[in-house]
């Protein structure tokens, strides 16, 4: 029996209703740059009703813990990396530096909400100590606690000077997730981060990955969104100081999912470099959006910003929006971006079929090839841990596609 | 203006004039028969229609558009501050300089002729151009059509005449591509439009000579609201060029034009514009074309002047095999904001499109590329390629690239986009200076090379004029 | 091609709509058992009958429920950019829309209005 509602007047603005619920002032400013035509693409405002609904059920933290990463049994954490139990002086320094993560208009509402909902005892801090190299790879696992509540998390990864580490983060979503991941890198630190959003249930959420890199620091991040029946908004922001470099690579595979990826790289000082490689593939009523913003402020010299975006539409009413943007305020730069969207090449499928593969197998193989270079880049210099994590990623991909992909 | 000057003007070829200060920074003592008041009311809108003797449907259309203009909000994107500083109440919306339409050059009043002399349109040139509709103060004062065009059945007149003499065609197509509710400035134009060109090309006709138009804003706070409608019937071809200038004034002028192009099956329309408004003009234009089966629409768009330009030539590819192309350059100097771009909508199978946008910025100017490629569902085998290049000439200017790609169909579809932002390459400069070329000249050469894909698409005299303009803009500021 | 079974979903008693005049736009939301929600508008352009259209302007994917109904041409105009659709069959009457809007058959039986959701 279908449920019908006759609206005798125009539908209310989801922003208005939520403002009333949360008793906050106008929410329209949450998405100011979308006000132009807010319905043109997957509007994150569509997440607000679910957000409100889960909010009414209550707020909770997910379970966040560090797991052993290797099968060898060696502890993942040692003096190089400290989880949660850190000294007061360090805590003071870390909190101070939180201010450097500037909030943009688009994200302010959720960020404020998160910081109000999470007390200090629920703040998860991972400290990577000065001059130390973390031998093992800590794996942060985030899992839901209560199906119907709103899960709110703040995780803060702080890399002191000259520290060197690789961290894997595996997130299993709850029904609605609000997660901020702050990453602060002091001078000359090196961090490699791999962020896997696993898929095990329909869910919605808003995720933030915020980076701040001081002079000379290097970061390399892999972002893997493998989604089945999920709706998400992902903000990735990065502030780059002098001589720092940031490399982002990511893949999005969506099935019955709507995911909006909003990248913003701020080149604040001279000689900073960024490189973004993002690949999306959508199928079955999915909608993938890629915003790639690179901002190079006036007065800097020698900054380099590269963006590359490739999208595959696999069929069945799916849609891709690609908006790679550049905002350059000085002449001494090298900035370039490229984006290409299409489908799996029929010619290549035919080539493989003529060598004995079935149509489905050929397409699978080509899709694997599509993601291969991104994944290879993410796991370049790794041994041991690489295989286990990679396998996990491929397994997730297989689950979504519902097919076997030989790895 | 004395005799010596006028002789000088006459003897100069249009392509060889020099641009000192701002050569067109002059205005004749105003002599008009009717001068409308400042600001806009429904009564003024009705008066405009009455003076032009328009049919009732056009009067109703204007009044309805005025109502829409009042209701529509100002855009909240782009140069918002600039847009909100436009004072609509201080603009004159209509001005008629002489009693009627003149047929031949000899009949045009002397000082209007002088204006054209200053712009450098020698009498002899009209024979080559084939038909010039020159607009002065919002009204077509002079226009003549070559006999050849008339024999071909090509209609090339101003919009007002077209409304009177070819009202059936006009009524069929007017405002079908850009309705008044499209945006606030389209609504304003729909209410107070005056002048502009109307071209109809019958089937299987190739108009070999480019059709041109000139117009300028003169009186203080004069707004230009011309409306252009071009229709090419099956398998026809036409090239239309417009290039405009305006004198310098201390208060802001508003130029809000609407251009609608309809390319029927198999036809081709090329629309070239060089805009060089003086640095106090707000140039807010809505340009849109529809291309039917196997038709081709090409926008060649040069934005050199104006204080703020917001212009996004669009092509809607509605028929199978249609092709849309936009080639644009923007130059943003001191105090200028060029917010240009292109929109291409693929709404049929086998459609192709290509956008090439080049921009130059210096002295704190801002140039923005804002574009859209939309591929609707079932537009199988559509291919599109977008290339945006920005050349920054100092570290005070800004270049923004905001491309949007929305793709809803994957079968056979390929959409690609690339953009670069850079400065004049040091190595290249070193190479040239080490061979005896001055740095200024070397930079000039690099810039000319940068905009070459655009200039080679223009008729010769425009290309030369454009190169001159750019060089003069660059002079002194380079290095 | 197998013939899909036609199912009619009950909306409401016709008397619920007596307060609406010709030219009014009535937005309704239909949620099916499967959880899929449809946002639909019911429009009357003459005294005779109601028509049901998707509440979606295909130009910018925004709602049509605040649109203006033109009785003479039986078209609904989207306020934002002036796109017009024929109310009876959803076809595009004016740009900048290009794709037609989905329509849903309606019928009245025993004073109750039904809508057919499977197209």
C-alpha cells in the first residue's frame, strides 16, 4: 500500500527545517557556491533529511581502534607512534595547531556541529614522534556502534618534525556518518595515508579529510571510495606551505550510489607542489561528482598544481559530473588539469573477446586496468602490508560488482 | 573636428590607424528628436513600443518582460559586487537620433557621417562589405543591402524593420531560444530592446561575403539593448561579424544584448565578435544558438574591453550530427573582469563540439573561464573537447578556470577537458633576446602566437586591428 | 516483450481536490512499498481533467511545482529560466528545456483518483 502525501503548499526548504531542528541560524550558507543552481547535480542538501532523522535518534561515536596490521604479530605501535595516550604538552600544541585548519563556508556548519558534539575524551589522536620512522603500519579501524544513531568522529593525526609513517584507515559506515580526519604535518615529515571506505550496508554521510602541511613536508594519500547504495559527500582539503608537496590518488566505484568528491588544494606559499589523480566509475543509477579546486595565492613563486581526472560510465542510468577548477593569482606557476569521461572501449573488448575471453570477463579486465595505475601508485614502495590491503580493496570491488575479478 | 583631422581620417586605411589614448574617446554634441527619461517604468516600455509602431503582440511581450525583469533576482555568482553596483535608474533606455531610416550613404546627416568617419568606415568599403547596418544611439540610422543579397532572397535588416516587414518570420522565432525569464538581463533586453540585426537565409544559399554591423554607445549612461536574430534555412551558410567601440565616460554604461541563432538542417552559421568597449561598460550578453541535424554553429568571440563582461555563447545541439564550436579570447587589463566561456549541450546522437578558450591577464585584471558541457541521456556517440589556456603576464592578476562537465550518457561518448595556466616562458624569451630581439618585442611575439588560433579565424582587417590593439595594450606594461 | 501488469495506485477521494482551481499546481509525494519516492504534480489546464507530471524541470533538475500554468496553450512554465512543457504529454514547448517531462496516466473510478506509476 503506497503512502501518499498531498502537499497543499510548496515543499519546505530542507535547510529551513534543519535550522529549526538544530536551532541554528540560516543554513543556506553551507553551500553558497551551489546556490546558483542547487539542483543541477547531486545536491548534498539531500543528505540533510537523513542527517536530521538520525540526529533525532541520538549521537554516538563510532568504535575507533588501532589494529595490528601485519600477520607477523609485531606490534603496530611503538615509540614512533602513540595512540590516544599522549602527554599534556603535546596535546596543547596539537590543539593550538587545529586552528590552522581554516573552515570554509561550505563546511562550516558540519565542522561546528562535529566539534560541539565531540568532547575531548572522544578525540582520537595519533602522534607520530619527532625523528622517528614507524616501522609497522598502524591500521585505524572505524566501525559503527548503533545502527540508527548519528555517528560522529574526530580523528587527529599529528606528525612531528622528521617523522615518517604509513597509516591505513578502514572505515565501515553506520547509517549516517560524520567524520573529520585532521592531518597535521610539521616540517619535513613524511606521511603516507590510505583511506578505504568499505561497503557493507546502505549508508549516508559526510566525510572530511583535512590536511595541513608545514614547510618541506611530503604527503601521499590514497582515497578509495567503494560504494554500494551509499550517498556521501567527501571534502578533501589541503593547505600547503613552502616546499611541501601533496599527492592524492583515489578511485570511486559506485553502484546505486551518489558520491560527491570536493577536493581543494591551497598553495599558500612558494614552491609547493600538488598532484591529484582521481578516477571514478559509476554504474546502476549512480552519480559521481568530482570537484578539483587548486588555488594558488598571489605572491607565491614556483608552485605546481596538476590534476587528472578520468571517468568511466559503466551503464544503466548513471551520471558523472566533472568540475576541475583552477584559481591562479600569480604568474609564476605551472598549473594544468585534464579530465576525460567515456565508456569502456568496445574495440578493446572486441580485441579480448577475439582472444577467447567472454564479454563480461573482458569488461572486468578492462575495469581492473582502469584502476590498476592508481592502486599501483598508492602501493609503490610497500611490501608485506601492501598485499593484504590491496587484496582487501579488490575484494570490496568484487563485492560491489558482484563478480569475480582475478587479482 | 577640423578639416585637417577629417582628411587624415579619410586617408587612413582602417587597418592602419594608431590607438593612442583612446581614440574613440569623443562624442558629438547630442542632437536628438526624442530623448527618453532616465530609469525604467512600464510607461517608458510602452512608449518605446508606441514610437516604433510595433504590433500589439510585441508591446505585450515587452510589458510582460518588464514584469519578469522586476521579479528576477540578480545573479549571485560572477562579479556580484559589480553587478549589484549597476544603477538601473540612471540609464537612458531609448534614444532616437533622427527621423527615420536612410537608404543610401549620401542621405545620412553630416555629423552622424562624421562619427562613422572617426570609426574609420570609408565610403568605399561599403561596396565590399555587402550590407552594413550601422547603429547609432540605439536606432538604425543607415543601412543598405546589396542587390545581390536581395536577389538571393537573403533578408538582412535591422530588427525593427524586420518586425514591420517580415513579421511572420520574426513572430515565429523571436524569443523561442532565449525566453525573457532566462535571466534578469535577458528580461531587461526583452523589455527595452532596440536595434540589432535580423538575418534570414533561404534554403541552399551560401552568403559568401561576411555580413557586418557596427554600433556604439554615445550619450551618457546610454544602455545598448540590441537584439539579433539569425536564421539559416536548410543547407545555407552565413558569416556575421560584429565589432563595437564606445567612448569613455565617467559613469557606467550597460550593454545587455540578446543574440539568438537558429541553424536548420545542414546549415552553417559563424558569428564573430570583437568587443572593445571602454573600461566603464558592463557587457552582459546572452547568446544562444540551436543547431539542428548536421548543422554547424561557430562562435568566434573576442573580449578585449569593458569593465565587466559576462558572456557565455551557447550551442544547443538538438539534431543528429550537429556540431558546435566556440573559439574565444579574453584580455583582462587593469580594472577589468572578463568572465567569459561557453556552453554546449549535446541533446542528440552523433553530435560533436569543441571549445578553445585563451585568456591573457595583466595589471590586476581578472579573467574567468566558465563553461558547461552537458551530455543528455541518449546522446549516443557524442564527442566533446575543451581546451582552456591562460597566460598570466604579471603576478598581480587572477585567472580562474571553472569548467563543468555533466555527462549522463556513456555509449560512444567521449568528453575531455584540459587547461593550463602559465607565464611567458623564460627560456623562450632568452632564446629570442639572445638573437637580438628586444624583450618587449619578444613578449609581443609570444602573445601573438598564443592568440593565433583565434586571429586566423577573423577576416583580415579585424585580425590586423586585433593584433594592433593587443600590442598597444601590451606596450609599456611588458617587462 | 512481456506485458507489464498495470497497477493503479490510489491517491485520494476527488473531493480532496475540490479546493483547487484550474491553473493550480498540486504537488504530491508518492512513496511506494519499495521505498522509492516520486515527486509528482497534478495540474488542471481546463475544467475537464487532471494531468500528472513529474515534478522535475528537465533543464536544471529543479522542481516545477512553483511554475506558472498557461491555460491557453496548456503548458507549464518553469519560473527559473522560462522552459515550458505541455501539460498533457510532457513534451517541450519552449527552450531552454530539451527533454520532455515524464507523465503519469490518471483515472477516476468511484470518485477516487488513481495514478499509474509504472510507465
